[in-house]
């Protein structure tokens, strides 16, 4: 069990970080089969801070937000979802950066 209380689970050979995330994946797969959504993806990375070099020459790696799910709704809009249990400070910062840099509002489920 993790420090936030989520229990990793494997469903259909896919490892999920929590039962909540696995359940949402199953719901989204049903919606995709019904034609309500399309182009369903998991674990989609978005860069929220580019790789850079400090004044002393040290390289800082790029920082990413990994979306739990990304799909197109019936109107063709891209939806980015996060199956959130506990909202850490790091997640809150990445959520703000996603909106600021990419214009993407993360839907929490």
C-alpha cells in the first residue's frame, strides 16, 4: 500500500495505481465502445517545465505531468482526466502549469 492509501491493481494485464483509476478506465472503455468518446489513451505525458541549464552549468531535467486518461469527447474536444484521491502540492502546481502553459483544465474524477 502506498503512503496515500491507494492499492495498485492489475486489470486486463494493465497495472493501475489505484482501484479508482482502474474503475474509471473500465468506465471510459465502455464509453468508447458506445461511441460516446474516442481516441482513449492512458498515461499521456505533458511537459510543464522544459529542460534547462543553470548558471553554473548544471542541467535540470524537463518536468512532466502524466495524465491518467486523455480522450476526445463527442464534440471532438480533448479531455484530460486524473483519477485523484489525494491532491498533493506537486499535483496542484502541475495542474496550474497545465492550464497556464497548455490551456488544459484537468478534469478530476
